[in-house]
């Protein structure tokens, strides 16, 4: 319970006690809240990908695994009583959670409204393969008037890497890559939400893939990356480099798929201390899994047009990318932690 809630209850109790005294009547004064619990498990089909190398490359394939999640939430309760002379004391209580807000710190946010890459580490790579380009766009936006646009315009003998990234030193994003040091230690996990809009005239599969998202636990790229992208004709988001690194991936029954030419919200919970990952698409649970790396921090993040070289006609818009470090365990993995939006974040 937050301090302003307690102050309000104390004020109301004293006012009622004064009324009791004035009218020489006896009132019973009480207050309280109740906790709740919930639990859920995940099952379904599975998927994963090949291991990456030091520079984060590697094609996507399929695998199998399983996972589950459960949760318990609640908050405290309080009660009290008073008599005609106003001597009653209000009760207090606390518990495991306050339904009003959740404790988390915003480490990084980009809505592209500034028209610069100042928030990024080392700018934004425009042209790795000679077939990619990017910039700011007012054609589509989730919030404000601008988003970020990337395009792949021709095939390449190597992977397309027209993406930007952020390297962290602890909880602090760096202005330039060092590829050394220690990333973010997050024992309660990190939540990344990003919006994307993909336009492509063909389906993926048969070795052709597209990846929206990459993280690396080791700042020097000495461990395998984790990616999330499209690798099959159904266009179901699939993580790579998990199962073949000793982890598991379990999709929900009837998981959502990516619709083209429309905005899609993706939220990823990653906890390399607890070795778990959960992903939601537009608020619907997509998958859960177990993921382990030698390093339990998260150092480098990348979003953008990372794709196999046989892609030759892709457009991607991105907007409203956020990284939150949780300060308490997430209580219910059936629910998307869309922090600052559907889930209020506590001040301070």
C-alpha cells in the first residue's frame, strides 16, 4: 500500500470518529482489502533455431521443448474499530503486492520523435550488406508523428544487418560500443516492448528468415545470442538459439501469428538469472521457455532489419521501444507486463 493511501485512510477514520463523538453515537469503523491468487501453465508446439556465432549470425531452424508458469498475487488488509469517544485506532496491513502499481525502472525508451539517433549506441547501422537503408518516417506511427523505417532492396551473399542497438554498462546505456564490461543485472527480469510493422510480398521459410530482435548476455559477443523472428510460412514469431543451447521453448495452444502491413506489439520478459523467457503478441501469450547463458546479465540489444541474404523486398517500421528493469517478481505470466500502459508503474 502506498503512503498516500494510508494517509487517506487515517484522515477518514479520524473524521468518522469526530462525528461519532459529536452525535453521541457509537459507530463501528473498519477498512480492508483482499488478496487474490491465480495460476496457469503453458503447453503447445515448439520451435527454436541454430546457434549464433560471435557476431550474432546464424540461420533459424526448429526444435522442441516445454515450459510452464505460475503466479500468486495479493495485497494486505486492514481493519479497526472506534467507539463514541473517538478512541478507535485504524488497522493496517500489507502483503505481497499492491494492485495499484508495479515497481520497475525504465532503462531506455525510443519513440523516434527527436529525429536523431542520440539514444542509440553508436548510431544506427544503415548499410551492412549494400542492400539496406533506413531513416525516420511520418508515413506510419504508433504515437506522435514519426517512426523508424528500414528497407531491404536486393539480395545479398551474406545476412542483411540494417539494425541499431544499445549496449549497457550496468543500468546505463552507452554512447559508443566498447564490447567489454558487464551489462544489466536483473534478478527479477527485464521487459522489452516494441512495436513493428512489416511489409513483404512473400512468406518466410525454406531457409529464408527475418529477425526483429537480438540480445547478447556477454558484452564481448563470446556467448550465443538470442533472437526472435519469422522463419516459417505461418509467420509465427519464433525465438532462435535457445533449444540447441540447452533450453526449451513451448508455444501456447493456437498461438498468434504476425499480420503484415499493420502495427504489432511484442513484449518480451527475459530473466537470465532465473533462466526464463516469456513472450506476448498484442497482449496474447505466445510462448514460454527456459534459456540459459554463462553470463546472467543482458549487455547488448538490437532491433531492425536483420535477415537472411535471400530477402530482397522488405520494409519495416518500428516505434515506441522500451526496456524496463523489474524491481519485484512478475506475479502472473498469463498477463502481458505492458508497463506504463496497461500496467501502472509506481512513482519513484
